[in-house]
C-alpha cells in the first residue's frame, strides 16, 4: 500500500472519529439534563423512592371519561422505584391520597372526582396487573410489600374512573399524591439533592 493511500485512510478515520465525538458528547449531556429534570427522589430512613416523571409523586386526571378496566390499564402510567439502602428487609406500603394543596391552589373543591369512583391498576416488577377499586380498600393503601436488603422494586400505577360512575361530559378532575410509607409510619417525602 502506498504512503498517500495510508494518509488518506488516516484522515478519513480522524474525520469519522470527530463526527462520532461531536455526536456522542452532546447526546450524553442532553440525556443527563432531561434525566435530572425527570427523576425525583424522595427518601425515608432506609428507602429511596425515585419517581420517573417530572411531576414526581403527583397524580392528575383531567378531562376524565369513565372507561372499562382494559382501557384504563392502557392509560397514562406513573412509574417509581423503591430501593432499600439497608442490609435488612424493609416493609412498605403505597397509598394514593388527595393532594389538598393542589386542590386549594386550583380552587377546584367542587370539581373533584370522588375517590370512590376511581380504579387503580398496579403493576409490580414481573407480576400481573392488579386492578383495585378505591372504595374497596382500607386507608387508601394500593400496594404493600417487603423489599429485600440492597434490592429494589419497580411499580407502574394507572388511575381511571370506573365505567358508568360519572357522566361522560363532566368537568371533573382529580389531584392525588402517591405516598410510600416505610414500616407503617415514615413517609418517604424529603427531597434528596442530587
């Protein structure tokens, strides 16, 4: 192979390397900037909870049309991860409560969807979806379990109004909060600075 051909290949290799470098570095920074805006971390004494939406633990239903469970299970998902930072297993529960602050801020107390007509679909890890009616559960606890030491659990929650529970042309909406409670007492709510 002659010298000029080697120089040509070297120049082409440098150009390709520069193009890749200019493509990878901005992509990395863009991904990380959106990731930081998306994930919100809450913690308790031993659990770290990462909410994977920009709203964090907030749940909002607007322009609600009552639907069947199969349609409700394909509605907007709220995802979060519960991570145990300790060596020992930790018991937890997940509650869905009304967000009184958002209700007061929006001045929408008269336009609230009654929690009794809401249904919740919960998907944990590789388990099948569970569908619950909020009127049939105690203390608004939609899930509970034990996370092993240094392990984590992934959850996906979907919320909808039961078919036939409301008029289809309503102006109702729902503001809620997903709370993760450790050992029945400590609410994982203090924001951790990244």
